[in-house]
């Protein structure tokens, strides 16, 4: 039984492991023909091409390192507003522009869960389109973070019961969270003295939950640059412990994958990695 809403099903088509490929195919079709789904770059400004920009081209532009934070946010505010009209084409278009981020989130989820991760991330991305605060900077990051968190929680609930011990039977899969869950990898790292409890919280929030470092600094009242340096040192120790086998875990590579990823954040002064 398809658990998605009718709007989600209409926007994305067939479920399964090929779902994001199906979405990309449909998305490319939206950018073809004499009247492709597009935005007005002249009105958006912020250095975007001063002409109509088809959505597949817009997606490429927004992913380029030279694209400014302001341009990304301006484009995504417009995409969210169009999606909120309920027009299936614009909802599908918003998903298409976000495909690079959605693919990465689905990749991380697939390392943790055996359920339909692609359908889950798309469903919750669609829901986030209706709730995200477009006044906050980092619109697409906030959308993806909300979708990832909700999809992870849903998939965790849907996983079959586990005894908490690895199952090496033929054809068996590794058990679901909490065994091997990244949060518990961090907890074991704290117990082993590799990182502190505060460092585990910082890494968990800004990498696994994808709270921006700026938002975390504001919430905790700590300088952003201090947190950046503290996180970098803690991540280096954590990754070394995982790679050396000190924190051997079937899902330890999820931590490595997440902490190796640079998350674009709204700047608060000079841009830092």
C-alpha cells in the first residue's frame, strides 16, 4: 500500500529504489519544450542570469560554488511559494531542484535502515515545503534537514524489532537502531574518552541533525568560530578512532560520511568552510 499523500504520488511517480531516478527523468521533461517550467532570473537578481531560467538549469546554477547564499535563498523562497500554490508541476519542480541534496540524504538513510528511504525522504520534503520558514536564511538546508530528521524518525519506527545483537544469518540484514545507530557511536566515543559529551552533542546536532553551526552558536550563546574549531578537532579524533577500529561499529561509516561533508551555511561575516 502506498503510504504517500496523493500529491506526493502525483509529483514523484513510482516508488522503490529507482524513485529518485524517475523524479529526475520527469524533472528534465519539465525543462524542455517551448515553455519550460522556469523562473525569472532578472527579477530574482543576486547575480543570477538576467533571463528566464529553466528549473534543471537553475538546479545546476544553485549547486555551483560561485552561487551566493543570497541567490540560493532568493530562488528557494520563490520555489517554496510556487509549491505552496498546490500546483503539482511546481511541487515536482521543487523536488527536482533539490535532487542532489535528496540523493545524499537517501544515501545516508539507506546505510541505517532497510525501508523505502527514497519515498520517505521525498514525502517529508514535500511536507517541509508547507512548513519551512522562508524568512530564515538557508532555506534549502532547512528543508533538507527537516525532511531528513522526519524520515529518519519514521523509518526507525518502521524497522522490524531487533534483539540488539548483530545477526549474521544468511540473507540477514544488520539490525536497526539503536544497535549501531550514529547517536550511540557518539555515546561510545564519549565513554571511551575520545570526545567529550559537549563535543558529541555539537557533532550530532550539526552533522547528523544538520542544525547549522550559526544556529547552534546562537542557541548555546557560544562564538561560532570557537565552535567551528572545537568541532574540527573533535571530528578528527572521532574519525581516527573509527578508522583505527577503536570504535568498531557496522554503522561507523555513517559518521565518517556525515563529518566529511561540508554543509553550506548562511555566513555571519567572512565565509568559512
